[in-house]
């Protein structure tokens, strides 16, 4: 019985690898950690929405991504991707920094919200498991934003681990 089940799973996994993905929902852990939703409008392109919680605020990011299969001798489920997009949201800023002077350097209990808008880039790699519709990945998403803590902020250290459920 176990042998028959193994054969069925192997046959299904071979048939699933010929299909391309339609949608995915997942988690991203990093500087911009949050919840992702992807819609694959082509076999190798998608639109990704990311709702992230950075600096005690909320940001909504939209990205367009291009996928390239990696030709590795030990597996054909590895993909690299790259893309770009933009984000909008708000962050909480301590009142002394928000007001622009250091009147109360140790009183960080009074927070003010600041609007942010910016641009994002992304590059990453992922491994797709077709038997169980999961994808594991790592990515790098540098971004810049206007307003927020400063008039201009450039963040180059946004690395993340991701896990997605494909459906």
C-alpha cells in the first residue's frame, strides 16, 4: 500500500511540474516583514503585494517580478527573480525626532505618525516544492523612501526569508 501511494505521489509531482503557478500567499521575515500575495499573470512574471509592518507602522508595497529558472544539476525547481515597485504607508516616529529637536532625549513615549512613499527593488532565489505546494526563498529588497524619519531614507539592508503557499 505504501509503495502504491509513493508511485501516485511521484506521478502527481511529475504532472504538477508542467503547470505554472496561478496565485501564492506567504510570509516574509526581514526588515520589511509581513504578508505577501502574488498573482502570476504569465508563466514567468507576477504581481506581488506586500503588507509589511516596519518601524511600528504599516506599508503596502506593489512589485512586478520576472522569474528565471536556474539550471542546476541537482534540481529543476530553483528559480531566480528580480523586479521593482513602490510602497506607501506610515511609520511612527518618536516625538523628539518628529519635532526636529532634542527637547526630551529620554521620553520616547509620545509617538507621531508620518506618511512615507518610496521605491523598491527586489532580487531573490526560491525553491518550489510541487508535491506539497510550498515555496521557500531568500530575497534582498533595497528601498528608498521620502518623508518618514527624514526627508530621504535609503535602506540597503532588507534581506528576508520567505515561505509561500501556491494555489
